[in-house]
C-alpha cells in the first residue's frame, strides 16, 4: 500500500510539473512571433517591431549571473559580430529587473539588450515561463525570428554552451 502511495504521488507531482511548466503549450514554426514591449538594462524600451527587416535571436534565460546563463550570454557575446554580419540581432529576456540586468551586462561586457520581463507576460506569450507559484523564471528557450516577424527556428530547452553556435549555423543556412 505504501508503494502505491509513493507511485501515485510521483504521478501527481509529474502531472503538476507538466501542467504548470508550459510543456503542453508551444508556438508553431511559421507563425508570427508574439509582440513584446520591454525595457532593457539601459532604460530603453524595445518592441518586436523595432526588429522588422532584420533577423532576431530572442533568447529567454532563467537568471542573471548564474553559471548556465552566464555561459549562454557570453557565447552570444563572443559570436555577436558573426551574428550581426549575418544581418541578425540578439536579445536576452528574463524575469529579472533592469538593475540586475545592468549589473550582469556590465560584469560580462554584454553588448546586446537584456530585457526585463518582470511581469513574465512575454515569457508566457512565448510559452517560456516556469511558474512554481512563489518562484517564476524563464525557461531556456530561443526563437529565431525572420525579418517578416515569423518564427523560423525554436531551440526549446536550449543548451547554454551551444545555443549561439546553433543560431549562427541556422542563420547561415537560412540566408540566401
């Protein structure tokens, strides 16, 4: 009887994680990317429309100045010139505030915008929020958006170490 209780508890916990984590939801390739209007670490407001006519690598990450997020951000920083040469921009998004983003960007010399999604509305629209009740953070997902504003690649549960290289490779393949 005790074993059955443990198994049922694990099933319920697994279902709750699936239900609240957003795994059951997804965006579709080819659809218009959800709009956003968020402030960066310098106090500048960015919207999706600001990037019309350019490729955009929009990456969501869990927390400023943590090992995986630092690795991912620095890889995007190190590959940024190649990304720009391919006609693309990079933007990071997390639920951290602008002050946290400013410190993170300064510490690691991150030359691209880090958007503060403190209400988590954008992460929700991109099905990239993990909501554990009192704790919310962005899922490590990246969306490659074409100049017309459509999602052409999704890197769900992206690898912190190889995400930037994947984006670069895909940009090379997608360019005419």
